[in-house]
């Protein structure tokens, strides 16, 4: 966690930075968004549950070997209080050229307000129901 951490004034701002870092395959920027807590959790669409900074960083490093994942978050449903925010949304997965793929992921992102600003504590993603069997998440779109 050597990268200088930016202060984020809202859960919305950190969420924008989260999807931007994923799209750029910027591992350092992505990991700087997570809380300094070994209880952080990331669940990828394949169902793998990762707990702790090292496990989460390793999984994203593996995903980024194939480049960025271009995600357009839509249909945000947010619940927030002074110290925490829960965002549930649909992630529309696209290509690097900006073309929409027929892949939709349901994601829940949980943020907490820390002395360093807002940080991610949970990212849980799963394939949206109703997709054809041939459209299941593969290693090329895993995030």
C-alpha cells in the first residue's frame, strides 16, 4: 500500500474512481481505494470470495494481465448515512473500443467513511440472472 492515497469526499466519487481504475487496469490506483482493513471482501462473478488486501490485490493483478475491464455502471440504487454507503447497480461490460457486450453483472459496493475519506470495504459481483448459458462469465470478463 505504498501509493499515496487520495481523499474522496463521497461514496459516488470513490465509485467513479473504482470503475475508472478497473478500466485502465491500474492496480495501484484500484488498491488505494480500499480501506486499510484486513476484513475487506471482494467477491468476483465466479463466486470466489477473497478476504484481505493481499488476496484481493492478487486477484485483480491476475485479471489485469488481460488488460482493463470496461464497465459502465447503471441503475444505481444507493443507501447512505453519515458513515457508510451501500450501492447496488448493474455493471454493463463493454469492449476497449466502447462497444456494448451482452454481459451484465449485478454488483454491490459498500463504502465507509474513514479519517482518510471514503473507502471500499466490500465489492460483490455476480452474473445477472436471465443470461443465456453461453453468456456465462468467463475468465476474459471476470472482474
